[in-house]
């Protein structure tokens, strides 16, 4: 794979030639720069012209924390290397030091088991924490759901709060912030100053945690290389 030097960072580049497209574009696929363009000449030009954009995004990507990665995941706020052992018995997991070993009858079954394990963990604390935090501000929660989506959490007008199934993978203080944020919406359905005042009652250090949470990437990637 070809590499380009951007501000001293050797970034992998993938050129995709599509003669039929009108507008060339750049994007990142994980930490690899992808240049899609109609000719080789425009590809090189794109990189030169967009150096600062490339540099900024590359730094952001390198600074991000991936909850799911090939070969590793966060589990209970801690990062583990994930191993797979073929087994005919019911899927299960074992923690051995830094390793999380999944026993299952296929890699696909192991992936599903990992998701269920993470979801169970989130279900174990999120609802209870939301109810306790709501009581703290004299509000009541409707239903609490655990879902798989991009957002960390959503609070609806009918007081239903939904959490991303993988919030159990986050560090404890960030879990606390996510729950506090959604619960605060029970009082203020917006992101006004008044809303943040409510958040600060539930999670006094929210400013730091909010900034920190931006580094976390919850995209579900395959853990096992196939
Ligand atoms: Zn919000």
C-alpha cells in the first residue's frame, strides 16, 4: 500500500479510479486515506490541496478509542485481546489476564455472543441508574430500552430513554455522563443552558466527560479476521 507524508505522518493511501465520476473526493476508512477520482493527476492534486484537512482528520482518528477493533474489544471498561476457541458446547467467555477467550462453534456465533454479553451488561445497570438519577431531580423515567445504534442515548417526549447497547464498554465515568445526559432531558428537552445545569446536578464533572466521550468510537467492527 502506498503512503504519503503529511506533516511527518506516513499515511496509507488507497487510490480508487472512477473515470465516470464528476467530483473527486477524499475520505478515511479507519486510518487509511481513500482518494476517489477520475484520473491519476487529480488524485495527486487532491492530496496536495487538502493537506490540512487530511492532517486534522488523521490526528482525530489516531486519537480515537475504538470500542471494537479487529482482535480486541473493551469489556467492562477494560481493553482485552479477544481469542476464539472452537467449541461445540454452549458459547461462553473466559477472562485470562489481558485476554478474553470466547468458546463457540463458529466465529459468527462468537461475534453474536460478544454482542449479547455486552448488551446484557448494559441492561444490568442502565435502567437502574436512570431510575435513580431521575429520582435525584424529581423526575420519572418511562421505559428504558437498550438498542444498537450510533448514538449513545436518546430520550423521547414520552419519557422513554434508549441507550446504545455498548455503553457498558465505556469507562464508568462516561457511562455516568451518558445516563445523566439522557435523564436530564426528562426535565429539559433541549441542549440549553438550563439543560446543562440539570446535567451538572447529576454529573458535576460532565464537561470533562463530554469532551472525553467524543474520542470514543462505537462502530461495530468485526473482531475476528475471517
Ligand atoms: Zn441530548
